[in-house]
């Protein structure tokens, strides 16, 4: 199935089916994002950003939200 076919199929959903699809896709997308974030964290891709944030915090360059 192509992206175009998927897009077309989505336009043909009833309002109830579209709501159900949105809910499913939100859950699916969140799971994919979580897995990517975990993979990046475990591989060290985020270490530089984390170290910079810690350094800035210790230097007083952070403010409470």
C-alpha cells in the first residue's frame, strides 16, 4: 500500500472510524517516539546535550519554571 492509498483510505473513514484511527495513531506514534528516544539515550547520542544542560545548571544559567 502506498502513502497515497493510505491517505485516500483515511479520507473515506466515517467520523467514528476517524476518531478511532486518531486514537490508535497517537498511541502508535508515541510508542515509536519512546523507542527512538530510548535508543538514542542508550547509544550516547544525548550525552552531549545532557552534559551541556548539567554544566549550564551548575553555572547558574538555568531558572526555575
